[in-house]
């Protein structure tokens, strides 16, 4: 596994793996190597070992890797990372964010897979009052988070009848529908 760790760490630093013309970051070459790797489990565990690298650029790309591949072996290590290790460390790949924000994105991807540890971390982050203050300090008002704002003049709520039409049970096929099916269906005789 140490040989994979050296390949991955050098690849995330941009010195080990050959890049292509359209690569935006060294992570692109690492992803191509992962997809063509004979032992992808060992490769992704080596990426998990890079989560503890002292270089913030390497850690940020490792987090991006596990956001893209949340079911890869080693992705469970993201939920075990201490928050203090990543909070306040600028993410060089996403300006204006820190590595804790990137970690929470990975946690969200793991939560979709019903990982119990990731779900616990997601609930903790969602219910923490500090996160709500963080949103308000970032200048995001209620209207910028998706609130429609003031109700326009003359607006009326939709009558309940229209929703009942959506939930009606399937109707039986009419005689014209049956005739159309007979003309389009292949004949059983031929």
C-alpha cells in the first residue's frame, strides 16, 4: 500500500502522474489513474491516507475525490476527521471556502449512502447553532436562500381541486384507446 500512497500523494501534488491537456487540477489525473487501476480499493485507501497530509491542497483534492466517489473504500475516513483539523484552513481549489466546508460536502455524499457515521455528523452539523450564525455572517439573507419574497398583489392560492386531479387513480382504457393499441400492436397470427 505504501507504493500506492506515494503515487497518489505525488499525483495530488501534481508531480507524479501525467496530466492531460484539459486537466483543471492534479486530481483529474488521479481520477483517471483510479478508474484504470488494477486495485482500486488500495488506490482509494491511499487517497484516504492523504486526508492527513500537511499540505492543504492535497487534503482538499482528497476531499474532492471522495465527494466524487463516496462509496470508494476509505471514504468512511472523511466522517472520522476531526473538525478542528479542517475548520479555518483555506481551500485552495474553491476560493472563499475552508476545508471543513468541503468535508461537509463529502459527508452529504456519504449520507446519501446511509452511512451511519456520516448521518450522525450531518445531523450534528445541521443542528449546530454555529452553522446558522455562519450562514448569516456570510451575508446570505432569507430571500437569497430560496424564499420567494413578498407575495405579489392579486395572487390567489391554487384551489385544492387541481391537486385532486393529479392524485386520481388510473382510469380504464377507453374503447378508442383499445382500438389504437390493436392497430399498433403486432399481430399474433403472423
